[in-house]
C-alpha cells in the first residue's frame, strides 16, 4: 500500500488558517468528515484524546495527528500546510507547518503503525519537506508525495 492509495485530493489543505492545535485538527477533520460522512466532532474528539497522551508534533515543523476509530471501514488520511506555522506543542518547541492526519480502524494497529513510520521516514528528507512547504495546491502536494511514495 502507498500513501497515495489513501490520500485524496479533497483532504489536502495547502492554506490552513487555524492558529492553534485544536483549530488545525478541526480544519483537517472538516474535509475528511465530508468525504466519509463521519461526524466531525467525533473525529476531533478521537484526535484530541490522543493529543492528551502526548503531542503528535514530532518537531522539525511536522505534526502527525492520529487516532483510531471504532466502526471505521478503512484508513483515512489528510494533509495540511500552515504557511505561518502553528504552536502544536512540538517536541522541539518550534512552530509546526506540515500536518499529516491519520485515522485508522480500531482493530488495525499494524497498518496504523506502518503508516506512521512511513510518513515519519519520508519527512526526514529535508528537500521533500521544502517542496511540500512551497506547494501551491493539492495537485502539487500529490505530485511531490508521488516522487517518494512506495509500497510498504
């Protein structure tokens, strides 16, 4: 499976307006909610509960808000870009610009961990991150990810 197998154009936001963690999560969830029909408040609650365990702001300008949801049929993914950066309570204390949202079915721990690891791995590439930071729209984000996307 590849990232582009689950990341849909409609869930890519290249101009996040939110100024805080909860706002970013709500903004990312809105498009996912429209596509899946899952109540956005339920998705936000799952993600914020996970954040209470420890921030998913991993540093280096990256946040990977994620969680598991009962009765979810398949993995959901979204992407967001905040050009100004947001205080996402990152490990390094710096603003977060790139967000990968990941919600998986409750019983798919293996898939959940594989996707988290894959996203973390590709985001260690500085030139990849710089390209994403400059992406003008969803098609460009998909193209940039496509350059490094591979089956895992």
